[in-house]
C-alpha cells in the first residue's frame, strides 16, 4: 500500500488528530488492486485526518477513501465500491463491495458510500506504515536583467533626438550625417545594455507546497482479493 498527498503549506506542529482535507491540494493512493486519486471523478474522501509532532511530522492518521466501481452519479444502493482505510495501527481494504447506503461522508462529500455489504476484504492491523516528507522545491534564483543608468539614458535620448531632427531635413547633404548619428545612438544603446545591469527581484508565489508520502508492506488477506477485471 502506497500513496501521497500534497498540501498548500506545511502541516502545523503539534496538531491533534483532525481533518486536514481543506489543506490538501491533491492525493493519490493504491492498495495494489485499486487506485484512489483526487483527479478521478469516481473517488470519494470519507475521512482525512492526521496528527503531527513538534516538528510537524505525521504522528497519527485516519484516512478513508472510496472508489465507485459501477454506476453513475448520483449513485444508488447496489452499486459496487472499493474502499481503503489507513489508520495509525494498520489498514483495511475492501474490493467490489455492494454499497448499501449512499449519503454524505464525514468530510461532507456527497454521493459517497457510507455502508457496504459483501466484497473481498484484506487487512494488516499489526504493522502501520510510515510517512515521509518530500523535499520542497527551492525558490527561483534572482536573474540579472539589463538596465540603463540615468546619465546613460539621458545621453541616448539626446542622440536619438538629434538623429530624428537631422532625419527630418530633406537635403542630401544632411542624409549622411543623420545616418552616422543613428549608428552612433545604436552603438551607445548596445554598450549601455552590456555594461549596466541590475539584479531582478525573485518571483515568489507565496505558497509552499509540501508533499507527504506513505508506504506500507503488503496486507494479509482475510479473504481472497481477485485481480480487477
């Protein structure tokens, strides 16, 4: 059994066992037969609670996810559903069970299966899994962008203005002089861009993304779990 979830900001330290679903931006879990992901329209969150220690690491958890295997919204009793229960002391998974009651989950998610009958069951209640925190991507470094000092900008403006004034005169004798001034202005602009640089401000999103991964050994089957057809 493996999986992970991502939050918009790090989990608070010393958090009692409580729902963190409002902070979760995505999740993805698998029990080896069924997959449960926030991107799947058939997935439902029944419960998503964690507790943390003084460092903000997960120290306790209760996560229950459902996946509709048949039917379409709104689902009805008799539709097939799979379920994954991850708790601090172990886990329990259910495959191809008949949903007997459709309602609202503990997290307030509608069209959820709240009770089941039948299905294949597997559990491991003596070996809890472990959580690890993925590295947070570093903020983008500041980049250097070309900029002109005030005096260089003024000099360039004067040269361009002079060139423009000369260009307005239609006499042939002035045409060559205007071309020379235009070339001089272009050379000055290039030199200013190469010499004068200032650091640009780094762009910060204001959101620190934190991904938490879960890993666990195989469950011991209380009943055979057939491969998904």
